[in-house]
């Protein structure tokens, strides 16, 4: 049984609609840098993109940090967990309890 020619039909191949991995789309939302204060560790902050109006509490939950067991600082000042994220910011998360 003959399956046909391996040369194809000669027609041009359609252009793929998906972007290649090297050209992924720019992130959307607001850029937030999050550092977790743990002793003297100086780990680099993680960068996250969140929709405008996301609360600090919602971001902490998304990252797996217990909001009610954390203090959050912006510029060295504690902020309420219900603070909406409406501009780029740097958050420092300070765990307020430990196991024991």
C-alpha cells in the first residue's frame, strides 16, 4: 500500500500563531518585589506581576505566606493587609510567629 510522497504538496506551510518561547509576551499588571525577612539572610527579592487593586493579603496567600502571621513593610513602614496594590512597590514580609 502506497502512503504518498514524502515531499508534501509544495504549498507553503502556514505561519504558527503562537509566539516562540524566546519571544514570550510582556507580563501584564503591576510589578511587585517581595522580600521575606528571615534572620540575616539576604536572598534577592522575588518579582511578581499582579492585577491592579490586588490586596497585599491576596498576594501573600498566592505566595503561600500566612497573612495573619506576617507584618508587611513598604519603605520601612507597616501597611495594612487590605492595602490595594495600585503602583509598583517593594514589600518586605516579616513573619511574626515561629513554630516551637
